[in-house]
């Protein structure tokens, strides 16, 4: 089975590092971006495989939902997972889901696996 690649967009370096560590432990390949602009550069690289984008809702340069909309214009089928401390208050479009912060390793694993193609 090939490894799925997840793009993690999180401006807090420590939080990003923790998420990346967890995902790598779960045997995913991980790409990192500290903000929306960095994420868009990764997404625009056509040769880069991305199976899922996990983004914080509160990014310094733009809202995570704005980023998701831009990413969807480039990669219309990309599943997007929002991480938010206010998960229950967020409405997300089809193909996008929310995980509430703080989340456990098991919650993250289950959510990511449920969003990836089998």
C-alpha cells in the first residue's frame, strides 16, 4: 500500500511539529507549511502528491477557509481537514471536515483515515 501524503498548514511551530510527528508515526508522508502562502506554493507544484490537506482555521495571512477555497480551485478533489479550537461553530463545504483542538492521536488518526481514499 502506498503512503498517503498530508500537507499540514499550521502557523504555531510547536503545534505543527507535534502534528507532523504524530502523522509520521502513523506512517504518513508529511509536507509542512507555516502559513497560507507557503501552503499554496506546495499545492501549486503540480508534481507534488498531496492526498489530504490539514489546516488550522486561524492562519496569520488568511483564514483557513479562504485557503481551502483557493486550494480547491487548484485541486478540486483534495480532501481538507480543518483543525480548530471552535470546531462546533464551523460550517464546511462538501469534502471538508473539522477536528476540534485539542485532539488525541487516536482522533486524528481516525479522522484522517476516514477522509483518505481506501
